[in-house]
């Protein structure tokens, strides 16, 4: 059984099961839980989170439907390994020494489409998780913490698009464009502009407006790129 501590569950005026699903999905996205980790027994997990077993079971069913966990009778729940296609894509992409310009161009192509799909496919727990990241993001954060939340927001958005290959592409472009993020998050102004961009993207996703979500992402990527160029 994993010894990963379970942090407190933020509570809002939303479905409890959606909040639980969002909470655990964030732990998986940030790799607090890694593929193959065994989750605590449902009884213990419900107690740690302060929710009913019924709400927890609904959340676990959703995570299973998203292929984030695997549940086995008598053996509990484990964080699912990457799908074979996603793992193969990750292996192939990992050996590429991507030039920054090419990586930025790939991101410009892929991420607006991710935002559009997220606007069409996101479920309530996806919205909760994205909202939590945005609420934790402020211009007063240290650069490293701001970057981590930035990466988490984009990874959660890719998961809201419900396509594991897009999640893999998003993860790889994040690693290839680390220098751009370091530059854009090195000032309070850069961090504020990044957060405002995320806020516009999330508003479009919540509104189920795919065109607006794609446009907001294009604008966000253009703005953070311009900030990075000014910091060079």
C-alpha cells in the first residue's frame, strides 16, 4: 500500500463525488500517486477525506472510467499504468532532442485543440480540479511554484480532453519548453498574465464554448511567448 499522505479535501458547493475525483486526479497528475501505486482501502480513504463511502465509490468509478485507476476485487485500487499507445508515444518522444522553436510550434498547434476538446468533454470533476489550480495561482508565488501550477493546469486541461495521447504530447511539450516557462514566470507581471490567460481558458471551458476556448489558448500562448522573448 502506498504511504502517500492524503491532503485535506477542499469543499465547495459542488457534488462531493466530483470534488473527491478532482482531488485524487490532481494527485495522480502531479505524481503524488504514480502508476502502479496502490491506493488506501476505501474505508480509510473515505475517513481521510471526510466523505461517505457512497461518495467515494462514485468518485472511484469515475476515475476508473477515465482509466486513471484500476480496481480489482480483493486487491483494492491502483493507479493505472499508461496505456500502451501513450507509453510508446512517450518512449519515442523522449529520445527526441527537440529544438525550442519546433517545440513551441507544436504547442501552438496542439494546445488550442486540447482546449476546444476540453470545452466539449470536461466533466464536473475536471472543472473542479482546474478551478483549484487557478485559485492556488497568484503573481506573488515563487517562480518554481508558479511554473508547477502552470504545468499542472495544462496537464489537467489535456486530461479533460479525454485523450491519453494528447496528455502525453502536452507532458512532452512542457518538458521541451521549460526555458520559455522559466522566462515568462520570472516576473510578477509574467505570472499575472499567465494566470489571466488560464482564467479566460477556464471560463470558456465552463461555458462549453469550444471556439472561445481555442481562441483563449492561442492568445495565452502568444502572450507568454512574447513575455519570454522580452526577458531574453
